[in-house]
C-alpha cells in the first residue's frame, strides 16, 4: 500500500520551478511572469523617456523664447509619478528608497491641492477674473462678431488669438503677436512660421486689441514707416478691431 507521503500533492509553485517541459523549455507560468516583468519595465522606460524628452523640450523652449511657466512641465512630471508608484511599497527590504517615494507622493498631492485651492482663493475671486468674465469669458460671441463682419484672418495678442482659431475650427484664424515699441511683432511661443508669411492669406486682415493694448500702439509709426493705416475700426465690449485693406504681414515682414 502506498504511504500517505506518496499521496501528498505537489505544490504548483514548486512544480513550476522544479519541472521543465521536454526540449528544455521553461514552464508556461514562468514565461508569463517574465513577460509581465518585461511589459512593466517597458512601460516604466517609456514613462521615463517621455519625462526626459518633455522636460528637455520645455527647457529648450524656455531658453529660446524667454518665456517661463511651470505648467508646461506638468505632463512630464505627472507621468513620471506612474513608474515611481507602480511598485509595491516595501519598507522592510528598502526603507530609505520607499520613504523617498512616499515623500514624493505627499509632495505631489500637496502641490495639486495648493494649485487648485490657490486658483479659487486668488484669481477666481479677484477683480481681474471679474473683468475677464465681463469682457471676454465668452469667446464664442467675439468669434461670431468677427464672422458677422466678414473678418476671417487677423492678429491679436497671445491670450486672445488662438482660442478663436480653435473654437471656429479655423474658419476665423487669429495669429498671435505682441506689441514692441508700439508695433506688432511675431510671437514665437506655440506658433509656426507659416502663420506669418504674407502668402498664407491674401485679403483684408484685422488687428484685435483690448482697449488698453490699443493705447500702446504707435499708429504714426505704423503709418509713416510701414504704410499701414486701418480703414475701419469696430468695437466689441472691451475690444477694438482695426481692419486693414491687406494682410499686414506684407508690410510688417514678421
């Protein structure tokens, strides 16, 4: 009669490690574990590569344009959190490394909390936000105003330009510029050379400015040096729309 020991079932874990399939192939379970580890390493590597590329591109853009803003680093920083916290916390085997990860998590979450609470406690409750809401928190209305007046291509400062282009699905294109010494100049932040070429659009163009921005324009300089003078001025709330009989890129040579 067989002894009780002979009827004890082998543990599947021991079996997968001690038995090998014919032909020297590794057990299927081990293959699956290796594949899971490989996929995890690949995903972690992709996240780290994205973080490195995103951070470097952002820093290069900061240096080239002279414009610095931490929000452009957010996608890269948020993604690097994924591989950092994808691993299980194990303070017994690696206490210092896991403590460092825990501090990163606390810092990341606290920053998210601070950013959100700061927005609602400062800007959203400020007079500046109230003025923005009164003058231009409804860009659809401004977009429709431009279209009703047959204006499809123009220039404006950064925060008033691309939003109209996007919302109108490029039916009304507004290219970003900034005012230097009273003259519009091309704005290289998040733009392309094609937008500033005179051949990109032929016909009437406009310059969309807020009331305060319009006061800083040197109209005498535009007329005497560049031969530019608007033939029509439209008013919409806090904005002034100066319409020219040509694409002003022809004269300004952005």
